[in-house]
C-alpha cells in the first residue's frame, strides 16, 4: 500500500473524528452557558431571599 492510499483511507476517519469533536465542543459550550445562567439565577434567588429575610427581621 502506498502512502497516498493510506492517506486516502485515513482522511475519512480523521474527518469523522473531527466532526464528532466539533459536535461535542458545541454541546459543551451550550452546557457551560446553561450552567452559568442557572448559577446566576440561583445567586439572584439567594440574594432576594436574604433581602426579604433582612426586611422581615427589621419589622420585629
């Protein structure tokens, strides 16, 4: 088998592997964004809860 024939066999495999890697990278970016947004939402809720508790403590 010549070098060109080996390369012709490897190119589709490499292309497929890189396509899968690109898809996984995309999914990871989407998950990272979603987790970041969830974290921001949780922080917001905790701050609001703390503010409400402070207001209730001040009423006493």
